[in-house]
């Protein structure tokens, strides 16, 4: 007969939480670095309106 395996739910849940936090931190860092890079760019005026035919 097969033996009962130990429950791995706590470890799986911990891994899920750690992975979600790591993804959030990476995305947040990418956004902050991108904003810092383009902060010095001057905003141009509005795009020209499309002509009606």
C-alpha cells in the first residue's frame, strides 16, 4: 500500500505569496525607473486634429 504523503499546502501558499510580492516589486521598480528616465522630457503640445473630408 502507498503511504500518506505530508501536506505541502503551507509551502505552496508561501511560495505563491513570495512570488506575487516579487512580481509586484519588479513591476513597481520598472515603472519607477521608466518614469525617472522620461521625467526630463518636455511634453509637446496636443496632436493636430484630424481633417474632416
